[in-house]
């Protein structure tokens, strides 16, 4: 029984094991409790110890049973073109000997793109990876890193056909090397728009919906020059990480320290302009790849593929018929791409099926013993009545935690470690944003029955919540809690193959006529999605949720009576 392992040792540390065609994957942050599992000192690497141990135990194998181990490289090689470097030895030393001896390196961007392509079900696709930075490119390309990379992808070949590299530009005191990182460009602007203590990129994307993109567009577009053949040039220092340089526009100075003092409408205008400039650059590269490859499908990955608003625009304007965004496009997903590279290209094994769910992680485990805090009580033995009972609670506008099955791999809750609610009241969004200490302008996402989504939304949804679509105007007033200020929503489509929330969503639809639920992650501000039943119960109490489901057990707040909720819901008209 062949077995391969992919590992990511950098931020978003993760492990992915493929055994007999089945994926086991988990992120180390779910054990450490440190979001993105970042280290405190730059350059310090850690192994995904807990995630790796869980993968092996769940598959029932040991390190000796692994055939191949691959990981993305992030450091320069001492010899151009050689992947045999001190980095390989350093990473191998962090692993059990049986795994370290088998460790090999793959480029960061190749691991990113294969985490999408090898799950897409496509024979031929163009691949695009855009992030802050990846593997070193070598001394022949200005000693830069991967920033924007294009691929022609086929079952027997991975051809890198487009690479945007650093450039040398005149500066005030001599030549300056400029970096073409659209990931850094977006983050640099977000640092100057969003106050500290928030997820700056996601918050800026949300705030952009409230702004006028024309206001600052000319000034920001002058920072990103789009040339022939998919070239992108970002003016220094905006294409490399820069948290300090002031941005001067219309006599105002924007810094990370001043973001809190700027009026919200001005910040929204700058966010909207940044989103437009960013999206225009990505579409520019994608159209070039369409001309180079003549592929019908674009596979998009890398940190910038987390920008769901960009993905919606890319689907409409890139020239490709189909867009497939990797289930986990951020750095944790490189472990998946590395493992699938070994599975498909090294071992020649058949492709794993295109997933409808990403429940590749651990089960929640048992509820804590003894009395629950805060007067919460558990109800077990509901059996077939559990789903109708919870659907009735949701129909009555209760807010319910939902913890069932294998944990999602990736940055978003997809119906296994979620907080769910009826989307029909705008004040529900306000309540949840308050509970989770989120800015009021940030939207909450819908999940919808895949076969009903077209009647409620315009555009193709995504099973991994990676794409923004437009809500149908005629239905928006029935789901105000999940429709953003600009009429869009980051839609997760739930197919019949989804193992976590599908039966509940079907019953909620039957009760209310609404095939949509509000879905947000079960976590606290600044923490990863919670992994265990014990953590979920503690969160339900602290957040003040009305109810929580952990596998087949229902946990209720003191003020909630299920007999009243069920009879009231079943006795009312569909709303």
C-alpha cells in the first residue's frame, strides 16, 4: 500500500499524508493555538509535529511505511540548479530519521499549483500562483524569489511558462532592485488602511465594498505598471514587504501607525482602489496565460487566491471558461501539493477524486466529563430527531455551533467546525460580529444547497468558500445577514457529497424555504478554528451561543428549550 507525505515547515505549518488514495491533512495551528503557527523569530523553522503524528496514527501506519517525503524549498541553494542544500539537511533534522532520509525539495510555487491542479479533475489547465514570495529563483534571475508564476499543466508534465522576476530601476541614489510581489503590494496597502489587531488583508477586502475605487485609483495604479507578455512591475518599495514607508496621496500621509486616525470613508476609498488595482494586475497575467496555453481552465493558488472578491472577478474577466481555486490556496496547502506530486508524478498513482469537502482532519473527540459551565446542559440520545431539532432551532433564529466529522483543512470553516444561523435577519450579523469582536463592516458568509444556489445567487459558487458571487436582488431581503454592502456574498456550495452539514441544510430548507445558512468559523478573535469537543464547549459558553452540536450530542444554553423551539418552528409558516 503506497504512502507519501507532504510537509510545510514555514508559516501555516502543515502535514498531508496520502495512503491508498485517501488524504489525511491537518494544520499545526489547530494544536498550537497560534494562528498560522508563526514563529516569533524570522528564519526559525518548526516541524508540524502534532499534525504529522495525527496523520500517521489515523492512517494506521508508521514513519517506516512512508515511501516518499516532499516539502517546498524557501531558501537559496549554494549551487544554482541544485536542490541538495543545507536547507534539506536542516529540515530533515527536524523529522524522525526514517522520514528525514527520504526528504526531497520541490519549489514552493509548484507545490501551490499542484494543490489545485491535481484535485481539479482537469486534464489540461493553466496554472497561476501569486503570493508574497516563494522559492529562490537562482542567481540568473536577479537573485529573486517566485512571486508570480504561470504553468502549463498536463498529466505528464509541469511546465513553468511564465515568471515575473525582479527588475532594476533607477532610484534617487542609484539603481534599485524592485520586486513584483502583488501579495506584498496588497498587504502593504492593507497595513495602512486597517488598524492593528485585525486580519488586515481580509478586512481591507471587506472594507473595499464601502468605498469609491475612483477616488485614489490613479495614484495607486501608478505604483503597478502592466507591460507586454504578462509583465508586472511594482514600484519600490511597494512590491516587497514594507510596514514603514509613508504613502503620500493628495497631501495625506498613510502609515501603519496612522490607520486608526483616518476617517473610515477615506480608508474605504483607498481599500476599494487597492482592490481594483490588484485585481487588474492579476487579470492581466491570467489573460496572458490564456494566450500561451489555450487551456479552458485556470487553476489559481497562492496566498493571493484567498482574496475571494478577486476570484469572482477573475472568473468573469480572465478569458478562461472555468476557474478552479485550490481548496487550501495558502501556504498550508503546499503540503497537499507536495504529497500529490509524489503520489501522481513520482509513484504514478491514479488521481484522487475531486473533493466536494475538505474534511481531511481529526474528529472532535468526546465531550468533557461532568457538568458543563455556565448552566449549559447536554442532551444525548436524540438519534434521528437531532437534525430536525437543530433545524428548528435555526429556523427560530437561534445561533448554533456545529462540530461534526473530520476537521476542515484550510483557513475557512466549511460546515464541520462552524457557527450557523438563519440568514434572514440583519441583526444576526451584528450579533455574531460583536461576539467574535469583528469590525461591523465585515460580512459573514452563506452556505447553500448546490442545486438551489442558482435561484439565489448569480455566478458559480465554490465548495471551499473561495469565490464571491452576486446575490440575486429578488432574494437579498430574505438573507440580509449574508449579503455584503455591494450585493455580493462569499458563497460555499454544499453538494450531496458533503459529510458535515448537508442533512441539516436540507431540513432547514424544508422548514423555511431558504436553502441558505449563515456560516462562520467556530473560534475566537485571533485564534485558529477550534479542533476538539472540549474547546467547542468552552467557546459556546464564552461566546454565549444558544446551542452547540458535537457529533450526535446537543448542548443547550440555559435559556433554550428544544420542545418549545421545535413546536413553534413546525407550527409556523415558511419564512
